[in-house]
C-alpha cells in the first residue's frame, strides 16, 4: 500500500507537544495549539469511553489551494480531556487525500476521504475508505476510482441500515465534457453493492437515510430531494424560495420516519436605520415538506452565524452558533426542546474570534463541542482549536460545577435613552460597555441583581456590552442609544 502514508511515531510527538500547551492541563477545555494551522472537521463519541477527533493540519500557503495541502490527524481523547493516542495521514507524491467524514460502525472507525490529483486539485479522482479499530490500528485501506472520470462524490455520504456507505456524485469525463448523476452503495471494505446512473439531478451537499430504511433525503442549502432505497424514484420535498422564513438551510437531522429538524437563519426585525440582520432558527417539517412553527433565537441587533447542531433526545437539542460582536466573537450554544421551549443558553468567550466547527450530542445528556480561533502561528492568520465537553446544563466539565444554573442577563430598555438597567444574577459581576469602534467607555462592578446605569451623556448609536464574573464570561450583547 504505497499510498498509505501513515505515521504513529510522529503522532506521539504531536501528542506531547499539544498536552504541554494545553490550557488547564489534563482536563476540558482542551486547547490544541500547534505550529500548524489546525482545522476540525469531525468529532464522535467513542463507545468505549472518550472521543475521536479528526482535524487537518498544515502550513498556510497563500498561493495554493491550502485545504488540499494539509495532512489529516485522528486524535483519541479520554473522558478527562487528555489526548491518549493519534494517527497521521500524509499525502503521497502522486495523490492528495482529505478526510471528509468519520463514522463509527460495527465496532470499527471508518474514515471517508476524497482523493485528488495534485496537478488538478479542483477535481476529485476518487475516494479512500480506511477502516480502523478503536485503538487506531488499520484493518483495511482501499482506493476506489471511476476509470476515465473525475468522480466528484458528495462530501457528506451516509451509512445505511445495512452498514454500507451510500455516496451520490456527478462523475465528469476526464477527456471530455460528458457527465452523469450517480448513486453508489459500497461496503466499508470497498466492495460495490449497487451502482446506479440516475436520470434526475440531485443536491450535492449531504445525504441522510430515513429511519426504517425508508429511502434517503439528499440536500444542499436550498433543496431537499427524496430518493427511494433502490435509487429508482425521486421527488422534490422542499425548494427554498425568497419568501421562506428559514434560510439558508444550515443543518438537518431526521427525528423519525416522518419528521425532520432543519436549522438555518431567519430575518431579524430591526429599525430602518439599523440595517438588515439575522438570527438563528429551527423548524420541524414532515415528509411532505410541510413546516411547523419556526423557532427564532439570538441576541437583538446581533448577527448570528449557524454552526453544527445535534441531539439524541428531542427534549435536548444542541444548536451552536457564532455571535458577531464588535468585541471578539464567541461560541454560543442554545439548548431547545423540539416544541421551541428553551432549556438554557450559554456563550463561551475564552478565546479570540472563535467559531464552532464540530458538535456531537453525547450519551450522558451533554455534548462535545469544538471551536476554532484565530492565531498568527507563522505571520499569517491561522487557527488553533479548543475542545469543550459540555454537561447537560451547558457547564464545562472540569471548569464549572456540574449542575450550576445558567445565568440569564437582561439589558433594558433596548433601544434606550438616558438610562440602561442590567438585570439578572449579576451582583458582583463586572459590566463593560464599548462604543461602535470597540473603545471601552464604561466599566463598573455591579452591586445588585438589578442595577441602573446613567447613559444620558452618551452619543446616540450602537454599543456592545459584556458581563463577566470571577474572570469568566457571563453574557454579552448589543445595546442601542436613541
């Protein structure tokens, strides 16, 4: 297997470096800060305890398609937040690899990678399937191609009820302009189970098998198409229009045979002078494309950008987002019931310019969350990672006390004029207000849980506030002075 550029020895060196640079030692949050640009793509709970984390690492090259120039790393993390093992996948001289998905199946770890020709990086030659045990030992490694074609497979395939991969794609002839739509069912060891040429166009974002082997939904940011289990019949379930409330479609997961949850962005009503803004939202729709109520959430006058969401129970759905403040951005997690009842929401602002990249609900009722934050490892704007294990109430394992109640803060009236009040469990917290240039104009230690501040002499405009307690983040948002 000459293409099998894999290293365990070098990986062990990486582990030592990362642990030595990890904030808070051997517990969550785990900070992965290497000399490379680090980007996370997948995380999964290990049934034997702990987690698997898949990231790409590389050196920024402004003149290259850098996302293809990186190597992939799988980290094994224990329940305490320590990295216990890792394996590195390097490119060969003639092929570039990129892990797109990581699956846990049949007591094995399956990595689905796309394969590129270094001289034609924009095209995908084929796929690579790597099967490992939970100790990261490789059991099977296979390359698959469609001879004479760039495969162009979907980036997010699915594992069906038979334990096989289902991979839609659009093969394009290498020597000409011919192309076709395809659906392939492939065993995890690389055996072709079913290969079908489709006579209809398909979305090329993700595919999810419906429960009870009821077929598949294929989707992108604007469409959902149903395809039956033998790839013969299809029809459109949903097509996004400019009048739809929820857009674009950012996340999707089936609840049962007939109900599905979609997350996305919703328009936020604002005064004319405040411009156009958006919140996050989610809705439940049925197999016929009919929607229930859209549940909208976020901070008024703040733009929210959707991250991944996941759930095991529909009474506890984890939605991640990046909230855009004048002061550094933060990861926020909102936990909802399917009917739109909010369980809690928290923001995590320990790192500068942070955004969520991976989230997985866990068997203990919490979730594992990965964020990326901006650094300058080599003079360029690169990124490092922080991994947080959230308890069922949103507290971080090893940092906050499990069971601690979330702190909800209200700043009102908003918009306001001569005064602003800060209400909540905030006595003893530090309240900071910034103008629209990011300049600190007020900082005050709050002495009561409902405290009024004088803003009469402030000029009209947008302001950003931040509440911290004992050095940790409590709340943040925007306030408008009329």
